């Protein structure tokens, strides 16, 4: 039986990954900052909380990381924790850098010092690229435009450095946007879905949104954790872009959500300057050809079907 350690098991991706790995026969260990008080509601929603062996871990604390690695002794490590909101990173840039970059370095350094053979997956981000009017590949240069993206770029290069300099099996999945009902409510996709549901039920409210012209590549989160796992099953560590390969505007997303609720989005959406970020990506496009060719992975859920799943609160 393989043993996996999921750092940040309570998040959207961590919970889906745990569910997937149980199906593969893994012994799954997961961490949160304090597992005794963390709600871990996503694990409850998936019905797997009692199956996950929980540990408390602070990524910014080297000794904490070292202790958990020694205790668990995993075959695979999935690093999915850290500050995840681009918007919040403008308000808390230092915390964002510490949780993402320093946290990743702590894991890598523990693996090096322990000479541990575990395979390591780092959650990269499409935000690293900045604007990509041409579809981004694994070779596209990074041009980060937020503190979150800067932190992810630094962590990505740290992973590559430890892979090349110390021979670690360490790789990054450069994931584009992926959604589900387990996504935290502060993300714009969840704000739109939740508001449309309330309006449909008669709330009569207006939905304030920022720039509706931005374009993103949105996929279905449960499919994306399969790509993470496939990366660690390869004979050698490599980085992969994970995306649908099709981008749409936020206006398109909003329209589809409101149409699914039998509403005209123009009647309820108002422009909100306060929702604008200091810098934002105009367009985010991806080329996931390498993942398709080498991992045998491709996204199966296009945007209209994704919206159906979100409106219907389809969890898996």
C-alpha cells in the first residue's frame, strides 16, 4: 500500500485528491495548521474525513515540516497548502510569500537533508505567466503580476533547482483555473454562482463585479487532481501545464450561470471599481498538449457543463 502525504488536505484540491487516492488504495495522511480545530468541512462533504490520518503542520516552521515527514514517511508528497487568493495577496504579500515560497523550500530542504526518496508534487499556478494572449506551454517565460504569482514563480524555480542540483523527484503542475462546489466563497466564480442562486430564489439583490472582459481557462477540479497523481507516476520528474485549452471571458461565465438560473445577467450585475485589482491578467490561455501526450490526461468538462455542475452543486 502506497502512502501519500497531502499538505493542505482540507482545501478543494486536497480533499478531491484524498478521495481519488483512496480509490487507488493509498494510505492517506493529510495536514492542516491545527487539525484538532480545523473544520475540514470538505472532507466531511466527500465522506472521507474518518479515513484521512490527520497531522498538524505549519509550512513556515522547518521543525514542524521535518517532524511530520519523519512521522509519516510517505511515498508521495503533494504540497497544496499556502495562501491561495490572488486578490488577498495584494493585502498580505509577506504572508503570501512566506506560506508559498518559504513553505515549499522547507519541504524541499527536509527531503534533501533526510535523503528521503519521496516523490514531491508542487502546486504551481497559471498566474506565474501573467498575460498569455498566445497559449502558454511549459516553456513560456513567467511574467508575474501579483504577489501571489511572484511567490509561485519563486517556488516553481526552487522545485526545479532541487530537482536538478540534488536529484529529487520534484515537479510542478502549472494548473489553470479549476472550479467545484468545494471552492471557497471568496473566489469570484463562487460569488457569481451563489448570488445567482439567491436572486433566483427571490433575494432581489445586485451582484457587484469588476472587469468582465478578463479571460480565463476554467476546468473541473476533480479531473485536475488526477493529473497531479499522474505526474508522480512518471519515470522522471517533469513540469506540466494542466488546463482545458479553451479560455472564456468572465462575462461568458456570468451569462451561463444566470441563464442556468433562468435570469438575464444584465438585470442584476453592476460594475464595482472596488473589485478591481491593482494589476490583473487580461487574458490567460493554455496549451496542455504535453499533458495529453505524455500523461494521457485531458480535461473532459467544457465550460457549459462546468456551470451545470456548479449550479447543481455536483460534488464529484
